[in-house]
């Protein structure tokens, strides 16, 4: 085939593609980069783009600075007030030099601040972290993910299976073993979900009033953290929890300790292999659907629709793709996290609404939450 033939088979580019191609060539030109850095008008833009690119390139180092501070309980320590480097070194067990290096790094990424007298105090980000214990728990947990991501290309090619993360969540990636998972295997991930559930539950319950319902059934609800939060908001609400048998047994003690043992019915079975119990006019699905591939998620939504009475309601809450400002969380973080886990994906509200209507729900609508970056919410109704 001649060069002319090759050119005739080349797909035509739209005007937008040609403009973006010109932009890409310009930004990739070393001469233009030098020009932009020297010109006052372009200098701020060039520096901002360079900083953003550098942050992506070295972001893992920033993450490990954060993790070191979490692991050494630096944020807890400084919540009591600013401290001198020597005192921080004594409490963390690091040398003075190592402490100075870590504190300088944490100040540089705004986790900590230097005070006028040379002491170190919490920065705005560090102070905010102290109000989010679930984030600290995730920092410990993410070390598992980072080990799986040591060679991201091998991970994407499937050459590192089984991953460490898939072993951490045995119920998700190994469906054949779901019925044989032991109490020891579920302890770590149940505790992790419980630690991170508090702020998620508050956002959901602020957005949707559960007091209008009689009985709430939480499917895949772990140790029952969301149910207990809902029970405190609505003292008249009866509660049901569905999860694997060892998870439910772990939850039983926590409901008893919270004084809710008489209000909750525990169902210890695998929702993939058993019909869901009826009796609830409200079902919650919190951070469950995105853990599963489409066939499992579709079957679960259909089972929930079947279990609900006429006019019943489902609230589906999880991080979702396509939410303005949350793209990095859903598409970058959860995209690779769920790939390493071996199952699931972040879905857009439109995708979930389509799946809900396919399952039989007559209406499904997004409901705004305080922090859509962490939790987006859809409320679906069964025909009355």
C-alpha cells in the first residue's frame, strides 16, 4: 500500500482534536517551556503546571510522609499543643536528625506548621486529619495497596495474582470461599470498615431522614456501624443486618454493648447465594455495590427489590464516578484499588440509576450529600 493510500485511510481529525494536538505539541516543546518561564504573563501558569506535574510524580513520597506521621502518632501528640523537636524526637523514638527531616517534610506539605518559637504545631491539614479517624485507618490499610502497586503494569496485566489486597478482602475476590471464611479472616476488614463508617453514616443520615420508616435492613453492613448510627437518629426504628455469619457474630456484641441488642435482627448468610429476608420498608446498601462486578451488583439490586414491600425504599451510598471534584478519588484511587482487589468498579450515578431501573425500581434519584467526594447517595423507590 502506498503512502497516499495510508493517508487516505487515516481517520480525519475534528477541529477540536487539531486544536488540542497543537496545544500538546506546544506544551511539550522545551523552547516554549523556557519562553513561558521567562514571560511574566505565562510564568504563573507555567509554575502551577510544573508544580502539579511534580506533585503527581513524587506523590508517593508525600503519602509516606503522612503515613510516618500517622504511624508515629504525631498528629495525636500535637493535638495537645505545639512541641519542640527534641520532645517530638523523644516521644517518637527517632533521632533528632530524623525527626527534623520528617517534621520539615510534613511542614512542606502543610500537615504541620512551624510556630514562632521554633516549636512544631498542627497545620490545617493535620488538624483536619484528627477529626477523621477513618482516614488514619485507611493510611495503614493503603500500605497493602501500595505493595500491590509496586509494579503497576504487572498488576494491570494480571501477572501478580493473587494480590495481597484480594487476600485482605477474601469475600470479594474468591466467591467459592465465601461460605467458609473464618472469624479471623474477617476481623481486619470489619474493623477497618467500622473505623471509616462514622463520617459516611453522618453524611447519609443528614441527607436522608430514616425516621419516616419502620424497619431498616442494612445489606453487607459489616459490624453494624451504619445501623447503630441510624438507630440513634431514629429511636423507633427496628434494625436488621445481613452479612456473612462470622461478620454478624462480631456485630452481635457491638449491638449489645450499644444497648440495641433488642432492636436488631441479625441474618448471617451470603446474599449471593440466599434470598434476602423481607420485613423492612427501607434497605441500605453502603459501600457495597462498587465492590462487585456488574452481574453480582445487578443480581443484588434485583434481590433487594424482591425483598422490599410495595412502596419500599433503597438508599445506595458509595463513592461514585462522574461526581464533579471527585474524579481523582473515583477514577484514579478506586479504579486501581478495585482492580487490585480483583472485583468491582466505581460507577456513575447514571449507570447506577440504569441498573436500579433494570432491577425493577420505578424511580431512582441522586440526593446531595455534604461530602460527595467520600459518599454520593441515590434513593430508589419500588412501585406502591
